[in-house]
C-alpha cells in the first residue's frame, strides 16, 4: 500500500496513475472538500489533520509501506512528520515559477510587514485565511483586500476585514475576470505565495505585468527532502521499487 499525502491537484494525478497501474493506495487530506479530488478512484481517503503519532498510526493501520508526499509546498509540518516515520519517502514537488519584474520574491511572511510594501497601498492578499490575523495592525494604514474561501468568512472579519474588502470564492482561473477585479479594486500590490502553477502564480504574474501592479511572492519555506521529483513517472517508478 502506498500512502499519499494529498489535498492537491498533483495528488489527484498521482492517485489516478497509481490506480491505472493497479497499485493500492490510501490518501490523507485535511478538509472534507479535498475528498472530491479522488472521486471515482478506488483508494481510501482519510479526512482530518494528523499529528506525528496519528500519521504513524494511520500508516500502520493501512499497511502503508511507502509515502508519496504531494502536499502543498507550504505544508512543511506534515512533510517533516512523513519523513520522520522512517518509511521510504518521495516528495512530489510542483515546480517553482521563475519571477520577473514587477514581481518580487520575499523570504518569508515576516519580510512583508514593512512600510515600503504595505503602508498606504491598495493590497490584495491571497495567502489563505491563516495569515489574515497578521494584518490586523495594518488595517488602518493600508487598503487591504483578501481573497478567501467562504468557510473563512468569520475568521477574516475577526481580522478586521469588512465585507466590502473580502472576495469569497475559489482561486482565480479566468484572466479576464481577474483583471476586471484588480482594476475595480484599483490595486497597486498583490501578495501571494510561491505555490506554482496550481496556485495561480503565472496568471498573477501576467496581470501584474499588464497592469503595472507590484506582485509580492512569499518564497517557499526551506526544506531538505531525502528524495524529490517533479515527474509522475518517477513517482510510479518509486512505487515499483518499494512494493
């Protein structure tokens, strides 16, 4: 049995290939919504966050012999826990998108909180709801907008975002609609994560260039993976080795 640390579009593609090759697999995801990624596929899907002990117990209960970690690039906690199980491990990492002006890479979220980046700016934040409490003290110094999932609405309001400053819905995929939104909000800055194509970085970079908007990209946390690939065929070969 292959254990799949999932919840991403890449994990869906890997699960599909594993199923086609008749390799048994089980996936773990954080949210119930993420189970839709595996609809129609034969693997087991566990829902809910895992601590280190729970991850080990899940692996034992499912008879997992190796782990493919296709979690989000910023989900480093679960990656460290997966490595620590001692099972054969492969990190499936989505490629980093090269940046060019007007995009700028920041080492981490702390680096963002400087007057030059935020003060008196019209900023769209696309970092996820967990980051929003960090912006509370900037609410009176900037015009802040945030894109969130509908389930995070209350949390965003607690961080000082009024309803007119919230864009509820899935990440943008339509460049025409997204450009109209940026222009309507009169943005001069957009903040995002280095989460690759699946995270919409190419679209944001394209619009930033077209509209002259500064794009601030939070770099991925530093991680040392024992084994890593960007290719699904390498992931399948890994399964052949360990099963």
